[in-house]
């Protein structure tokens, strides 16, 4: 009844609600495994700090300590989120077993991810992959751009191992695998040589990507950044470096993380330019608060605008969408679910805009009508359609999922130290 009424309102603006829901249900969104354990991973028995200029702040209890716990937590999240899911793994989440004992990152093999493949197969998920160029003794602190040959060799070998693992994930799961390369390489203070590290980074990337892979199944990308904690003055993999690297490297695409730009720069304005020149584009959806703080993704203006750009460019099948945040100050499962559902909301919101009408108003110079229409769409009965979408996907509605997370917290998370 309510849903029917909501649909008539959208129909007034020429929006086909059924079609929007049907489209969204098929768009893959990658769930980042690292929200569940504050980017710790399983390959550092001795512990050690999170490095690379990123930080997970907060000490909320219940952090996942083992692969089993992380998988259990991810199951909770998957059950509470609508849409087509992939999972996003970092190399540091390799699972060591008697059949696949511990090796250092330069020697990782597909078998160290066999339990993740089993996990994905049981749930019909695809997987994306990331080499881990941080939180490791071989960061000197540079990695792929280090002047030390031995350091670069180690990390190039790590990168190549990850190409092979990405190929394995794609093959086993019959789903394309995004292989995202990000390093925190850079300097705290003003460098004496900006070119040298970038030249070495380029050569290291070339060496990694000389490893053979199937171009239709593995999508390597380079993620740029403006600065990190302790790396305030110079980032090797800057925006220009990554854009130019991807532009000239066959098969390599750009990844934009919306926490990685100057504070008034927005990724929503960059998407159309990249899509004009590149077939594919990858995004990390996050929320920067004053800096690259990786707060939980909200249903906020910029998240909506990013999604509207993708929809308006008719590029839902050309953009790889992944979440990237880590909040250790609240229930981690709730943090995951909130961000995932918010990205779904933003995508649905975008699909419910009368994009063609708006474009026509712009092209005919009727900016008055455009402004009015844009404002009216903000209060269209979106919540009712969101409910309908959740029902259609068989997941709880808003107001229904948090009690489930709280129950899981009481029964499972609270028992973890
Ligand atoms: C860091 C980058 C990077 C990481 C993950 C863990 O600033 O955003 O994507 O967050 O690889
Ligand atoms: Zn990122």
C-alpha cells in the first residue's frame, strides 16, 4: 500500500522504481574484510603496529582474532545487507594451516587463500584482492619505491605473488578480481628528491605487472593518495602519478579513494573525466573527517553524488565499487553493516533520480526547473522504496537489523577479550 503510493510519486517524475531495484540488485559491491579486526590480519603473530600512515582508532571490544571469528562476523554482515556482494581481501589475511604453513609475504601462494575460496564458494561470492605493503618489518619504511634493492625485491616478489593469487581467486570464483596496489610510501618532511622514488615505484609496478594474468579476469589498479600520518610532505603514489601510470600501462586502471584528496576536492567530480578516457574505474568508498580518517560511510551528500555520477554516466558495469573504512570505536559488525547499507541506499537513491529529465533541463538552459526538481527529489518517499528493496533482497528493514547485531554482540563478541 505505502509502497504503491511511493511508486506513484516517483512515476510522477517518470522514474521506474521496479527497474531501479532490479538494476541495483545485480551491482556487485565489495565488502572489505579489514573492518572486522582494525586492519590487523593474520600474518603477524608477533603483532606490531599498523603502519603506512593509516590508523584505526578506538578500543571497542569484540575484535575478530582468528580467521574463523572474522568469517563468522562477515556472515552476520552479509546476512544483513542487500545486493550482490563480493569480499575484499588483503594479503595479510592469508590463512596458515598445516597444509599451507606460514611463509613471508614474498612467498605467498594461492593455497594460503584456499579457506577464503571455500568461504566464497559456499556463499556464492566473488573476491577482490590487495597486496599488503604496510605493517611489516620489510617496510624500511619505503616499499616499492625504496632506494634499497633488497627491499624493492621483497615487495616486488610480494606483488607478483599477489597477481598469481588474484588470478586464482578470479578463476576459482568465476568472477573478475580487482587487484588494488596501494603503498603508504612517502616522506614526513620535504624531500630532496621527488623523482627518484617515483621512478623506482614505476619500475617496481612494471616488474609486478610483468607477471602474467588474464586481462578479462584480473584488473590491477593503482590507488593514489595525498598524504598519510607521518607522511605529510610527499606521497610517492600521488594522484598524478597514479593517473599517468594507469593511463600508459595496458590493463592497469585507476582507483580513487574519496579520502585521498585535498579537503575540498570531490571524487564525484572526477568520475566523468576518468570514464571518458578509461573503460574501467575502481573506487574506494570511505568517509574522511578532516583527514583520511576512514570513518563509517554515511548516506551523505558526497556518497550520493558519487553514486549519481556513476548512474548518470550509465557506468554501473564499468566501475568497481568497494568499501574502505575501519572504525574500532563502535561495534565493528554494526560499522560494517551501516556503511554497506548506506552505499546501497546511495545507489538506490541515485537510480531513483529522473536523470534524463535533469540532463535535458541542463541542456535547454532551464536551470530554474532543474533546481526545483533536484530539491523536490530529496523528499520523495525514498525510505518506502528502500524498505521494498530490503524486502525484495530478503534482508531486515531499517530498525530491524541492529537488534540482531546486539544479540550477536551479547552472545559472541562479548566473549572475546
Ligand atoms: C589507505 C588506503 C588503502 C587501505 C586499505 C587497507 O589510505 O585507503 O586502500 O585503506 O588497503
Ligand atoms: Zn583505500
